[in-house]
């Protein structure tokens, strides 16, 4: 609990300032009397839905709030069909009031969809990361956008640490040898290293970045971080991390780079061909933030040439990733579908957070301040 309170304090400090979008249209922040139409977009679990009663983040369970909403007289529709002019979501856009989406199976809420959604008031993200929403359009339309801040930061930070170790130790080729019936120690050992003594830099040191640095400290790494805000002296002492104000000065120092920054217009394509060329040859990169922060083909080319020694993560653009996405086939990759923030523990937290926000919405109460991404026409500063 102490860590959660501390994290909440950090979140409030980071997310407190917002920038006003031009001339927002006013839409009420709270529910109108009567039935509310709520649409949730989640991935299908199919045969896996019945294997764990706490598997809440799928279509079949719908965050576990279906019976409660219906008992309150509201209409609740869940679907995984979110793309194309004839998809299920598109049918409900004109008259829905609340849309719940996730980063793991994102429904891209474009300006066009917002324009069609005449009754829409509230956009909720079950998890963290609302860049699948056109935030400028949402702000201009007077919508409220909120997410369950802090719900999966532990889950993502743990996953990042795992991926660092997988890449450093060259684990995946060894695993593939075993399942293929092979045995060739040399093919693994020639590029397997210890994590101790390596320089690890995180691009972004918000909630997830700080937790990662705390977990890396016992490995006796040289820890660096770049962020728009400097950590407190107490947190720097706790993590042993050194602040690097100049990103391009930090990156060439790193043996391992971890991406922990939100996707914004400033960070989109941040790691392009030119920036990657300036990195230490053989650098390892972990990205559980957003796929579009990387130039897709530049990553492929750098993995093929050895400029990037290994690339791991679970975020792609678009999502779900098409079968021909080149990251599926590039060498020395440790990629998975977007799973890091949707552990069962995280699902329980973000499902509870969504229910709490809906309860507050129906009662005319405000959300916790650090949950807001767009409020009163203002966008949270981390998305600018």
C-alpha cells in the first residue's frame, strides 16, 4: 500500500498540468438521468475464457460489470469487432454515451468517429495509455477521457525486466534449440552476457520507469534516465539512477535502452534511422511503451545489420499486428502480442477502476484527478 500511495503522489505531480485545447464544445461530464448506452471493446478469449474466473479483460467477461450495469438499467454491449465501416463498433457510434477500450485491443477513436458520436460523453481506457484516441478531437468536442492510472505499472515493469534478461542472456535461441531437438551451446554463448555492470538507460521515468529502475538496482547496473521532469533527490538515491537531460547524449552510453515514454506527436518515430545509427553497436532495446515510437523499417534494418543486437517488446503499430508485419521475422527479436499490462492481477485492478469511474459518473462525482487524460477541454501534459 505504501508503494501505491507513493506512486499515486508521483502521478499527481507528473499529470497535474494540462494544456487547453482551442474552443472546446461543452458536454456534461456526468451522466444524464435514465439509461446509459455503454460499449466495451475487448479481445476475444474463446476457449481460454473459462479457464480462469478472474480473466476479466476479454469480451466474454467484459470486465465483470455486465450484470451490475444491467441491474442499474443501463445498456452494455461488448465486442471485439472494431475496424472498418461495417464493424460492430461502428453501428453503435451514433448513439453510445460511454466507450470503454483497452490498449491491448485498441479501438482507434478518430476525429471522424468522434464527430459521428453525437451522444458520446465519456471515453474510458481499461488500463494505461490513451493514445488510441484522438485527444485533440476529444478535447475540442468537450469529451472526458480517463484511464485507470497505476493499474498495470507493476505488470509492465516486471515484464521489462524479464525482457532485458531474455535479451542479455540470449535466451530465445537456446529455447528454440530445445524444442527443435538441437544442442549447440556455442550458438548461444557467443552473445550471452551478464546484466551486472551494463549501462541501462530508460527513456521516460514516470510510474513504470521508476519501478523498473528500482528493480534493476540489485543487479548492480549503471542506471541512467531521461525525462521531462527530474526525479526527487530521494528517488534518485533510492534507484541509484543518474539524470540525463540530453537524450542524444545519453543514448550512445547505453548497452540497453528501455522505452517508457508515452506516444505523442513529439515521440512518434523518435527512434528513426538517424538516431539508431548513433547508438552503441549491438545495443539491446526493450519497448513496452508504443510501437509507433519506433520507425518500423529502421528497426528491422538495424536488427539485420547488427546495429541493434536484440529488440524485445509487446507493442506494435497497428494492433493487432498484421501477419506480414516485419518485426515478426527480423533476427534477434523477443516480441509478443501486447500482454505486459494485462496480467490477471492487472485485469482485476483495471476492471475495478473502470467500475469505480462508472459509479462516480452515474452519481455525478469526479474521478481521481490523476485518472483524467482530457478534462474540460484540457489534455494532460504527458500527452503533449
